[in-house]
C-alpha cells in the first residue's frame, strides 16, 4: 500500500521569505500523480500544484514550485515570497493510476504553515 | 458557478441516530469521493463513485453507506452514528476519469454526542 509522509507538523516563515515543505512517499508503482493541497482556516481544500510522475520537469504555479525527486520518492513544495494569506495547513497527496482504486487520493497528515509579518 | 456544495455545514447528532450528509456538484463530473478528516490522520477515503450507480469502498468504509442515483449527487449516510464518527467530512469530484484533479467541497463538521 502506498503511504505519504510529511515529517514537519509545523513550519514558520517570515513574510516575503521562502519556505520549503517536505513530503516523501512510498510506492512500487511508476505511474502516479502527486499533489499539494492547501487548507486555510475556512477548511476548504484548495489545489496548489500537481505533478505527473512521468514528467521530469518540476511543476510551477506562480510563487509555488515543487522539487520532485522520483528515485528518492520525494516531493517538496517551495513557497517563494511568502504572504500572510499562505498561512494554512498543507497536505501532500498521492494518486495511483493503477488498480481498482484509481483516482483515490492518499494524504499525508499535513504541515501547518505560519507566516510572520 | 456553484461548483461542489455540501449540506449541512454543521451537524450535531446523538449516538445511534441515522445521519445523511449531502454532496452536490454542478460540473457533471463522473467521479465523486467522500473523505473524513481527523486530527493526526489527515484525510482518509470512505467511499468513491466512478459514475451513477457505481460505488466502491475506500480505506475506512465501515459504518457508512453511499448511493448515487444521479450523477450530480452523492449522499453519505451514517446508519447508526457513533462517537468515533465525529469528524469533518469532505466531498470531492473529478471530471472524467482518475487522471483528473479532484476538487473539494467546503466540508461538513459532524459532532456525535
């Protein structure tokens, strides 16, 4: 079974600085997707960025980028020029493209990010 | 653009009662999902549906029942609520198949006394 691990329960960053959130996963599959979701205090789950395993190029969305290391099974999220609105829980998630549970997301336990003004 | 909605947003019930949480999406997405979120566990999949009348179990299905008679609705029923089912429940949907991104509803906070 696949697992997703976020080893940092809490992180803090100064406004305008850069922060990196860690995520590792365990799988024997080669075809899958990885996601970062943001959950602000409103509890809404918001997609931040997505990475397809067969693409070597790291995904980027404005101030958000990932460092995808397939061999190391690592998928970290870098937030540049941090803003107060970035404060939230961040969840890393894995989705297989195989088997009867296609489409099901497996989540890590989350990292709570605080942004200091 | 209503997207995906859940009702009620908050619910308090008692042990043993039946509770139904509603999920409705306006995008005509084929896939729909139910997750629960608990402290220390992140989100865990309860049930999912690939299309109307097609449902399957996820990681933690015990104590829950789902149905999907219409593409846009995916209700989750707790047949006899227990305190361990106190949680925040999220519904999600994705467009055509498993390769599409999942979009989440606002969540339902359920308290079982």
